[in-house]
C-alpha cells in the first residue's frame, strides 16, 4: 500500500502486533504485562474516541453521523475498560461480574447500531425532520434493535442457561452477551456490504469496521468460553482483539471520503444508476423504518409461542418485551409528530406555490394566468345564461418616466401603492370585481355587472390613481387610461380574444384623446368618451349624457391635468419627455 491510509494501517497494526507479542512473551513480569495489555486497550479506546469525534466535525451528512455515534460508543467502551484496568492492574483484585465495566461495554452496541444504520445515509425524511429528529430516531432504533435481540437471545438460549445454574448463571449471562452483541454488529456490517451503493462509497471504512468488530467478537467469545469453563482469569493473548478493535475503528474513521465526481464517473462507466437494483431498494427509507418494528414483531411471536407451549412467560422476557414495546411506541410517536409537521409544511408549501402561481410577485394582485381563468369562466357563464360582465383594461400613462427619472425602486413602490388604490376602488364599488396585473403597467378588472357599474368603477379608478404620492421626495400624480367593454355589446358567443382586443382599442382611444380618461363601447357598439380629467365639470351619466360629454370635450387633443411621471405643480421637478 502506498496511500497515506495504507501506511497508517500497516504502522498501526504493526504496533498492535508488537504490543501483543511483548505482553504474551513473558519478557516482562506478569503485573507489567497485564498493565501493558490494559494500557494498550485504554489508549486504543481513547484514540478511537478522539479520532471519530475529530473526523466527525470535518465531515457532513451520513459520514459525520456515523463517526459521531461511533465516538460516543467508543467513549462508553473506554469507560468500561477504565474500570476493568482499575481492578485488574491497579487494585490487583478480581473484577466482580456483573460490574460497572459491563455497563460501559454494553452501551457500545447501543451507539454502534445506529452508527451502522447511519452509513446507509440520511433519508430525505430525516433530512427534512432536522438534526434533532435524526439523532433521536437513530438512538431509539439502536435501543429497539439491541433490546429485541437481547429478548430473543434470552428466550432461546440465555434464559435456559440462567435457570440451569443459579449460582453462576448471571456471570455467564453477562459474559455471553458480549459475543451476542458483537455478532449483531458483524451481521449488520455484512448486510451493508451487500448494498452496492454503500460499498462504492464506504468500501474502505466498511472493511476496517468489519475487521475491528470481528476482532472484538473473537475476544468476547473467548471471554465467554473461559467464564463457562470456570477459568479464574483470561490469558493476555485473548485480549488481542480488544487491542486491535479500537485501532481498526479509528483507522476506519480516518479514511478519506470518496470523491463524488470520481464515484459518479465510475458508476457511469459501469452503467450503474439507470435503474435501482434490489440491493439499492434494500437500503431504502422504508427498510430503515421497518427493521426495528420487524424485530419487535419477531419478539412478540417468540413470546406468544412460549406462552402457548408452556402456559406461562418468563418474567424477564415480559419485562424486556414491555420495555422494547415502549421504546417502539416512543419512536412511532416521534415519527407521527414529525410526519404531521411535514404534512403541515407540505400544505403550507403547496399553498404558497399555488399563491405564487396565481398572483403577481410585486403587487400581490392576480396575475394574467389567473385572470384568464376568471375571464374564461365569466364568458362561459355569459354564453350559457346571459350573465352580465364588464371588462376594464387600465394602462398607466407614461409610467416609464418614473423608472427613468426616479429609478426602478421608486417605480416598484409606486406600482404597489397604485395597486392598493386600484383594488380599493373596485372593492368599494357596488358590485366588486376581480383585479389583476396584466403585465408591466397594465391592469385588468372584471366586474360582474353591466356597463353603468363598469364606467362608474373606471371613473373612480382614474380619480384614485391620480391622487399624488410621494416618491423620492417628489409629489407625483399618475394618470391612467381605461378601456371599458361589456359582454352584452357583442352578438353571438363572446371570446376572450375579441373582448380583450376591443378593451385594448378603447383604452388606446383614451390615450389618443389626452390620456387620463375613460372610453367605453356603448350598447350599440359605438366607442365613446366617458370621462376625462381635463373637464372635471362634465357629469358622468352614461346613458343620458354620454353623447353630450363626447361633444363637450371633443374627441382629440385633450390633455389631463396630471400625466404619469410628471410632478405635482406645487413641487416642480424637471418634467420627463412626453410619450
């Protein structure tokens, strides 16, 4: 091996081999050999804890998660080893069994199981749930899996051993649990090795982890055998796995991450990724969710069979099974709470997306697509049952001057103000209506009423928009040209294109006649002047005085008092070019 990791592996295993050789060779006194053995295990455990914790902070995602969990597990294992070394090397007395050391050793698989599950990768569900949810569910999964396997072991083998020899069963039970828990970890690593996606990403880490856990399992199995055979002490050679395991775990944590680009290139070269294979589906989110509950179901089955066969159930099995069920329910409740939060967030997101799809981002009014839907519905109702409706097309006069003179920020603020006034004018009308930003400085209004209501609303819109507003320290009035057309004007079925085209024609007629005014189609289809700010004295009465107003004001050349972009006369600024 020529890579830095390969050199570290060779050097680390060489040190492990040297320590084991010295400890078992008899060169040192027995007490010194024992101290060397215990010291090597302590140093290895502390090193593995530090390396896992340090590398976790330099990684992200699932690579960070499994290292942090393994660091917690190794810290517990090192704590148990510290108690072991204190009794054996410092106090020189036999370690009682069970002891506090066993407590630390048994905590290791509780963290190691979720660490191995984290190697699969954080699911989209857990990413959405956040870090707290991911850590909590991982720990609960580990507790459920380890607890379920313990219940299964007790129900099948360990309980019988405990009942067969009451005087020494507890010590043997504790000793036997070590290889059982190690076997669980080794089996999990083997299952992960069957998943191509994981192997491609964690090949080196998995190999080192598997070797370390196998080493741990071998030494634990020797310990269980020696306890079962009545041995007074454990030979130092049997501790070789305890010395090598933390070193191998530290090496796995220090392995460099795989370059995603190189991994994708290799996958493309092999034609991987076109479809998900069964190993990929095995590592899916659903599998991660169902594994703990599958073990709980297996425990329930074993307990049920035991009760049917004997008519009674071991109290230990019942207690442990109840604890596992409680943990499973806690995990399920956490999942349900998270799912509810996700559904709420999804609903809010869908509502927001729907709002954005139908509303203008600047003014908050309906956008053109949404207005087209309302207009189409109104036309359908008119064609079916003659429902009244009138369309207003509004164009701000020379609004480009605002952007040119005062900047686009001022133009946007002005559009927001004008949109609020426009919406208020329509809402204050007798019949209300639908208001939309048609695009740029054009707006549309759809009123479910006749031409009279439409023209009254158009006049109020022109007056409301004309009220001066302060922009960049200038008092500016905005004129608006409005075209009004009623659905009743047309013979036969009405179409949106015809309606918009005629409203546009009426609006441009208002612009040609001095702007800041209203033009509409009469009931006979004649385009007439309704209102113009140049002649405020002209009363508005569509049916009786509409023609008189046309004659009084003329059809061309009337200029409004205020034009878009021009200042209020009270505060003159350089007027923009008229368009």
